[in-house]
């Protein structure tokens, strides 16, 4: 069973790796392509979170940007994947 958080964490814990090297390693991994795609989107901060939708003016500033699970913190990729207690 693949856990995206563990794969992503293994890249983060490595010594500093150039982006090109990171993506070359990522695309060569023997994991499902949808997991690779998800990791790629996370590293580029392209997950459709409330924070990103607001930055791209897809939703208005007046919208509630807080996490739907705990309504305390702004919903961002980092919050949803690593900080949110209600996973």
C-alpha cells in the first residue's frame, strides 16, 4: 500500500536535491502514476485548496478559506497533508 505522505516525506528528508534531479527520480519510481502526479502537484503547490483557489481569484476573498475539517486554519496543501489533525 502506498502512502503519499511517506513517499513525499522521504524526498523532503533527503539532502537538498535539485528540482531536476527530484523530478527525474520521481518519474522513475515504481509507484502508480496517479501517486506520482499527486506528488508532482504538491511540490508545485497546485493542489486545489481554498488558499490556492483564492490566490488564483477563482473564489472571492469573502469566502471562508478555513479547513473544512477543523475550521481553524487556512486550507493549504501543507495544512491538509501534514498539519491537519482530522485526516
